[in-house]
C-alpha cells in the first residue's frame, strides 16, 4: 500500500508541493516547527535511513535540500534532520528529511 507521502506525490492527498525532480519531491510540513519546514522525500519508497541502499534516488535528498534552502532564502542557515525509528520519533515510514530554517535553531535538539 502506498505511503502517505506517495499519496501526496500522486496528488491523492493535498499538500503544498514546493519542489519535484526525477529523484525526490518536497512539500511544506503540515505542522511546521519553524517558519520554513519542508519535507524532502525520495520518490522510491523505503522505510527510513536504516533501509538506505548503497545508491539510488535517495542520495539526492541533500542536493535537493541545498537547492530548496537557496530558493527559500535561508542564507543565514538551516538544518536538515532525518528521524530514524521510534527513539527519534519517526512517524511516517517513508524516508524523508526535514529542512528547517527561518529562525535561530537551538542545539542540541531535544
Ligand atoms: P517524522 O516524525 O520525522 O516521521 O516526520 C513526519 C512529518 O510529516 C511530521 O513533521 C508531520 O507533521 C508531517 N506530516 C504528516 N502528515 C502530513 C501531511 N498530510 N502533509 C504534510 N506533512 C505531513
């Protein structure tokens, strides 16, 4: 069965999609934790970072993060986060990176 994020990619569930290429797509998080909070998702579903193959679409997440951050005007900085598994609070089992920016981000995260 398609994941929630694949349904967003297929326009079965509405979302504010801000970027798409042959490898990944990206849309604004429905519950933003910063002025800019965008999820970057590989088209090809894998459950999470723990399932990452040696090569493939998934490797393009960081390239897209850099590009989207430039487009969003995050010249002052930003953070890219991948939550893997229950201890990190992963809630959607389709690999995704959070791009967060537009405010000062505390370190370390909670
Ligand atoms: P994670 O907890 O790392 O698995 O991140 C999942 C993220 O998906 C959360 O930040 C949610 O707010 C976000 N999310 C869940 N449903 C939607 C949706 N329909 N559209 C956009 N973002 C969503």
